[in-house]
């Protein structure tokens, strides 16, 4: 890969600390009905995961979790539905996404936080190396001037529905062939569709990138499991979908510098 991952790991780690502080810290783990404490406890149980996600791969047969029943979902909201309708006993997702879903109002709580973390980046078709380099230059700028930290502080909140995109009147003046951006329809706070328009942290990031390079952008929503195929088929130039960098994905797509260090959590119904 063209980026220097180790150089940005420290930045991403520091950013994650700032994100958690802005979000009132990682959710505590009150007692749950399931009482799971680690991945090994999930053996013999049903677990909801986003189809094609790192959690999906982590708990597959090839990773020695052959006695776990995986319930594939397309969005974080579907994870909650799977638990509430009884098709899954627990679910695993991004900790920040989990905080924005309003666990308490759904009667859910965190069982445990998975160790370590995953670098999150924007993905490109391998033939779009120039666009990837331009995005990396853009990331350097918004990291150095504090814009990225400010974005995370705004969007990573349990009150995400009250957050709005900043006004960017200059977008209307951009001409030329638009950058096609693949994202997820229901993945707050990173991307979601509200009041007939795209919004969220990654949507704002791509709009700012649009101004940075002077080209308009166009968003299309997909299920997470479709994103890499969408890039390969050239239906999109960029994937802004809270995508973790993994060796397997790096063999298929070109990743930008990471801009976020993601933690993941297991959650299930809380004790009443």
C-alpha cells in the first residue's frame, strides 16, 4: 500500500481517545440477561453481525468459532431488531455506532468490549490511485487544522439526530464529472439518509473533500456486503462506509490513510 500506516496509527489512536471523550466515554457494561464476558462465551449462542463485516469474518467457522449461529444483518438497526425479535441473543458492532443507536431506550446494554481496534479508512478502486492520493492530502489537512476532531466531537453523540451538516454554499458552484461515493443508508453517525438528504460524519467528510479538489460528489446507498463489488465494477469511485482495513480487503481495494481507530462491542438485552 502507498500510505504509511504506522505513522498514522498514533494519530488514529489519539483521535479515538478524543472521540470517546466527546461521546461521554465508552459505554459502561451494566448487567445483561446474557452475561457474556468474552468471545468464547458466545459459543453455542446466536450472534447478529453486519453481513461482510469484520465481526462476520471473526466469528466464522474458519476462525474456530464453529458453534456460533451467525444472524446476518444489513444495517446496525437490523442488529437491534434481531435481538428484539429473538432471532439473535446478542450482536456485535462498532462501539461509536452503538452509542448513537440509543441502547437504553431499546432495553440493551454492553456485555463486553472486544480487545484492540481496527483502522477505518476510505476505499478506492485500485485503478484510482490518483484520487486516493488526493484524499490522503485532504486528510493531512483536516487532521492538522483540527477539522476532523471537531467533526467527530459533533457527530459522535447519542443526540445524533439533532446534528446537521454545516452550510457549504460553494458546493453549488462545482462543475465537472461527479465523484461517485458508495456509502450505507443506515449507519449513524457515519452515514444515513434523513429528510431526503444524505448526512453523517463520512458524508460531511466527502463533501469537504469535494471542495478540496473542486469536483462535485454524488452519493449512492448500498448494503455493506456489496461495497467492495461496487468499487470493482466501477459503479463507485470511493467507498465511505466505516470500512476497517484488513489484509483481505487490502488485496481487493486501495485504502486511504486511516482516519479513525474503531472499537467494537458485544451487546444484548439488559437486566430489568
